[in-house]
C-alpha cells in the first residue's frame, strides 16, 4: 500500500510587531529634577557648617584667622586631636558622659515603655484625662521646674553626684517617649494578648515577652533620642556637678576656650576637634540603628 508523502506545513511570513515608543512625561520629569536639585542644594547648605568644622579642626593657628578663609587647610595638623586629650582630661569626660547616658537611657526605655503599656492595654477611670495631663507636661518649660528640682536634690544631698542626672529617667521616661511607644503598642493586635492569657501569661509576662520584642523599632527610636538627649545635655550637669573630675563632655568643651587657659593662645582649632569627637558617638549610633529608627517613625501613629 503506497503511502502519500506528507506535505510540509506552510511557513507563514513573519510579521514584525510595530515598536511603540513611550512618550516622556516632561512635566513630571522637570518636577523631579527641580525637587532633587533643591534637595541637593539645601543638603549642601546644611552640611557646610559640619564641613567647616572638619576643616577648621585640622588647621594650624596661622590659618584659623586667615582672610579670605579657606574650607580645607593647606597642611592638615592632626596633632590638634591629640592636644584635646593633652590639654584636658577628656577621656574622663567621655567616660562620665557614657556612664550617665547608658543608665539614663535604660531608665527611660523601661519606664516609658511600662507607662505606655498601661495607657494602651488597660482601661481604668480617667485614663484618657490622665494621658492628656502627661502630654500637657510637654508644654511645661524646664525653667519652671529647675529651681524646685534643685532644692529637692539639695535636700537629698545629691548635689555634685550623678543621681540627679540618672534617677529622674526611671520615673516615666518623658511624655514624648510615652506617647511614641503608646502609639506603637496600639498598632499591635490585642489578639496576641488574649492568646498569651489563655496560655496562662500574666500582664507582666505579656509586656516583657510579647509586646517588647515586637516593639524593637519604637524602642530603637527611643534609645536614639534618649542617647542624644543625655549625651548633649548641658544645663543639668552644669547645675548639679561642681568638681571637674565629674564633668561631662558638654561642660568639658569649655576647657578649650581662651579664658580657661593661663596663656592667651587661640584654641579654636582644638575646640573644633573636641566638638567633632563629642559628635562622633551620636553619629555612629544613628547610622547603626538607622533601619530601626526609620521603621519606628513610619509605623508609629498609624492607629490612635
């Protein structure tokens, strides 16, 4: 039986798809260029004082008062940073400040989170009114309370000690931090609390084992703010500390003014170097915890 040969399928001519060109949205493009240009210029303007401080910290005395001024030195003088620790006991100031900042920061995180937990999870008479009173303390200037606070600490014989700079942080932690953590706790579903209660967890256990691990971004935000607040604090150490051995870095910077030395030799370059050393720890902390800081700011306040 003869087999008929199979006919090859006809090859259809390929049709090229017409290429569509996307039209450029010129108004949006020009708007983006304008916004980024303005942001870049403003960023440079804000960075100029910091860049000026870096350049001045490396200048010799002859270039500090040079006119017209220059941003960068001709010959960097790295010895200015060594003179910071030679002229003043600056290592001691750094250790004192680190000691105060660490304990005060821990106190603010623990106390503010505990108070925020009470406002966000418990219902009791006058809760909302009491929360408004707490927020109202943010409008109370520190000049109003500094005199009675000093008299109270003098009565306790705490003057020239670190207690006035640490102990208040363990009582509430501050209205702003309470508000920040309360708003974050409100975004956490209460179903987690109910599930933990079914498993027999107490309120303290729920706070410590359930809410705090979930609130790491908000806690990191509070830690950054508290660290910067206590590291740069000036009025408190100035009022409560008397002996130079207990000074903090904010007061220690006064060592590098011309009036603090026997000679009238200018100390501006060394003062700039000391200022950069003081600013370095907050900068490092911010860049290390930047992820949690941004996440805590973005996710706080989504539910009220």
